[in-house]
């Protein structure tokens, strides 16, 4: 777990590198476009969702506290769905660029020459990434719903809310580490290794989420920088 946190400090050495700046710019631009699209979706579809909810309850009159509450609720739901989708879509859209970051960090590492590689193609790599994203998204949604229900029923929403953040961090770190292991281990072996090092995955994901909180710059930096940190810590597990 500590190595996952220290890797973010160690990865600072790569920020001035030209290849790092290039991949931050490319992956960041795609992430920003994606985020802008999700914001536009919320802005334009928020009213439609609130009208749909109102129609379910057969509420026709406009205005009033109930209508305002439902309007806010619909927009909050859209934000939750958008942010949930955003982190997975980033990993898919920015995959080629963060993958390049991972390889460059490996080459620059003293452990790089000791690594063994498997033959992988673009199609198989994309399939593996999408398959992993879908599986993890399903598991995360299911566990999140269970935690929310438990929190609401027991009144321990503060505790379950913190667990949901840890859960999100774990699956983000999981995806980053899988990219690190992709050219070295089969999908099954990679999953097994990551599960044995859950702490590392959680710390990597928490770093990703923390960087995202930085206004504007966070969207640019998070994908590539968190991948550099994941590679710095994850490479040690491959030798």
C-alpha cells in the first residue's frame, strides 16, 4: 500500500520528459472533450429526465417544491452517472497514450531489462481493456448499490460513502495496473496479481481521484500521471 503512494512522488521525475508532456497533452485533451460532452449531456438532458420522473408520478402542474426537488434530483443522478462513466471512458479513450507512458516508464526503470514480454496486438489489447472495463463497471455498480442501501437503512451513510470512494479507487487502480501487466501476463494472471496487491491498487486510484479534483488541470494530468505511478509501483511485481 505504501509503495502505491510513494510511486506518485517518484513519478514526479517523469513530468519534465517530452514523451510525458506529449501524452499528458493528448490524453488530457481527449479527457477534456469527453468531460465537456458529459456536461453538455447533463445540461440538455436534465429537464427531460425530470419530466420523465414527474410523468411516472402523474404530476402535471409545473413549479412548486416537489418539482424543484425532482429537477435537482434528476441532475444529481445524471452527475453521478456521468462521473461514474467518465473514469471508465477515460481509460478506454486515453488507453493508447497512457499505455505509451507505461512503456516509457518501464524503459527508464532499472528493472526494465529484466522484464519479459508477450506478443499482443491492437485488437486483443482493445478487447481486453473493454472487457475489463465492462466487468469492473458491473461489479462496482452492484457493490455501490448494496453499500448505499446499507447506509440509508442503518444511517451509516458516512461510513458507506467512504467505502464507496475506496471502491472506486480500487477499480481505477485495478485498470491502471492491468495496463501495466498487459504485455507481461495473461488477463487471469494479472487479475490474480492485482487482487493480491489490493492496497497498491487502492492507493493508485485514490491518487487518480485526488488529482481529478484539481480544477481543469486535473483532467489533463490524472490519466497519464496516475499511469506513470502505477507502472513505477507495479513493475516491481513483475520481476
